[in-house]
């Protein structure tokens, strides 16, 4: 070989990367066929994984307390029609009627129904519900000791571990519930769904006792509507008081007439607020629940758990086979 010419190096065989992909077999067998063959030879592992998933699902269903789902359908309060509450805002004619609704751009307006959905079971409504001891005992039955009639930490292993962890950092677990705890509990159990892309909503609430689930859902709806009614009455009363105060100080006849018209309108609003009809949301379907518990559903949980166990066993089998093949290649390498 002439001087200055570098002899070509023979490429050294590179070891395969540590992956789950199986190497090509001698007969041209691909990864898919090898994987299928691995699953066929390891059918006992697959059967064991499937049965294990089923067993875990059955055990979990026995440990979990079944619950009932109470549901109701609501919609915005009707303003017109034989079953409507009627317009609470005075109806004006001509250009004066444009400013009667809530001021602001279209995306800034907020209806009573939107407020109802936002406050349903949260914030001030939760504080209102927390003032009723019966609601607290129904929501947190595991913390209420009926024998001594006082609140206690929940029994069980996991609550005890939680209290120990909190104590290790100098904190304590809550015992007596308040409005914040009520709001958190309702947030976990309440679900609001839209019906057919329209204004109606389906609200569901889950509880271990069917009667309590139905009653609590109705109480939450009533408390939300009552809070919005009280807020509207407070605003209307404040405006009426302000107009009356201004009437006592204004002497111009035109101004007094304008204030008198505003006073009449606000008094009409206050009168309509006091009508014993739903204020923000009409109940299309009252709260109801099935006779039998519907959560968790064994017809869904058990097959799904069996499928998960089957997939997990197949994955573990493929990993085991890939590692075994890799060990064999490393041992036979020169």
C-alpha cells in the first residue's frame, strides 16, 4: 500500500441499543411476528394478568361504598309565557329601553342564570349551607359522632396516616367543617353538563344515601336561588333609598319628575323580586335518583380492569423477553 494512504478500517459490529424492539430472527422473522410468538408462548402470564385485574376490581368494588347520583335539569327563568315570572326590569319604549339592561359591552353582561351557575354550591352559597347543621352532618357523616353529638377525625388507616404527616410538619387536620370545606365537598361531587348545546343544564350530585342525595341537591338549588334573590333585593332597596334621599334635596320640577319615575320603576322591581317564584333558574326536572346505586358501575369497572391487567401482563412479558434476548446476545458476543 502506498505511503500516506490510510488503510480502511473494517466496521466493527455495534451492539444493539437497549430497546424493547426484538432483533430480526434468522429466518427473517420481524418484530411483530416475534412479539406475537412471545405472547402465544406466555399465555399463562396473560391469563394471570387478566385474572389479577378482575380480582383487584372485585376487591375494590367490595371496599368502595356505592353511591346514588341525584340529577335535575334547570334553565334560565322565563320572562314571558303563562308559567313565567315576568319581567323584573321595567319595560320602556323607544331608545330609552336600550340602557335598561346591565350596562357594558355584550361580553361584559352577566345574566342571573350565569350567576346562578357560577355560585351553585360555592362561595356565599356554601356559607349559607354551612349554617345548617343537618346539611353538615349529611355531607360529612364519617366525621360526625352521633353518640356524643360532636365532630371527630375520620376513622381508618389513610386518615390516620394523613394526620401523622400533618403532625410531622406542625399542622393539624380539620375536624369541624365550615363553609370552605362545604364548598370543596360540593365541588368534588357536583357536575354541571350542557344539554343539547342549549341554555338548559343538567346538574348531578352523588351521595351514599339516595334520600340525602335528592334532598341535598334540592337544598343547594334553593340556597343558590335565595342568595341571588337576597342580593337583588339588597341592590334594589339601596337604589330606592338613594332615590328617596335625592328627592328630598332636589327642587327643580323636571328633576323631581325624573326621580319619581325612577322610584316607581325600582319599586316595581322590588315588588317582582318578592314574588314567590324561581328567581334565576327554573327547575325543568326536579331532583331525582335511581332506586339502585349507580356508582361505581361494575359492568364498566370489571371489564376495564381485566383489560388493564391483560395489557400490563403483555407489556411485562415483552420486556422480559427483550431483556432475555439482550442477555443472550451479550453472552455469545466474541
